[in-house]
């Protein structure tokens, strides 16, 4: 007799990394399409770094990425990179997460690093890569938080009331 019952356990940080690496590919495809659309709207004119158009394009790509993630999480709880490994984003008590919580999860997982990048770029550095290193360090705080949390929840999951789980077959 076989059972189709599944249980959800908090996903380890390695599963987060595997899903993130897998999700880079569909996100890059979305960026390519979104950037092509922006290029068409600009009439083929390139973007000048540091201009308002460059900031607008960065916000556009952040929004497109967020739309992909939030829509994927709200429709089955998983992105393309999460599905092969039975990973899901759910509400804190295991039910389907509301889109507002999912949007908050995306904002909490990206906005601190982006804000750090922007603020650090305003300072004079002898190393031009320092703002990126600082932003990367801030971005790592969220998932590394799960290593020290009893529920293995990332910082942005705690702040948004969501959980990142792996479905396993019940014994």
C-alpha cells in the first residue's frame, strides 16, 4: 500500500541556493525581454549610466523580477527553480501565502541590499567595487539568518510571515 501524503519541513540553506541558481535562467530571459521593450520605447537610444533613464530601467527590471517571483509563489508556491526539488513558499503556519506577504517577502529580500548599494555608491571609495561587496554582505544576512534560527526561517521570511519549505513523502 502506498501513501501520497506529504509533509513540509523547513528547507535547508543549500536548497535555497540550488533554487536560486536554477531561477537565474528564467529571470535573465525576462530581463532580456524587458530590456528589449525598454530599448524599443527609447527608440533604440542607449541608456547613459547614472541617468534617470538608467534608474528607471533598474526599477523596471526589479519590478519584472518581483512580478515573476510573486506570481510564481502565489500560483502553487514555487518558481521554476523550486519545483524540481519540491520547494515551496508558504504562510507561517503552512497554508497558502497571501500575495501581500509574498510581495513583502520579495521587498524584504532585495530592498536592503539595493539601498545599501545606492547609499554606498554615494561615498568616495578607493576601491570602486566596495559598494557591491557591501550590498552582497547585506544580501547574505537574510538567508544566513536561517542557519541560526530554530525554524530555519530566513530573516525576510520572518519579517513577511512566510516560510520556505521542502515537501517530503510521509513515512
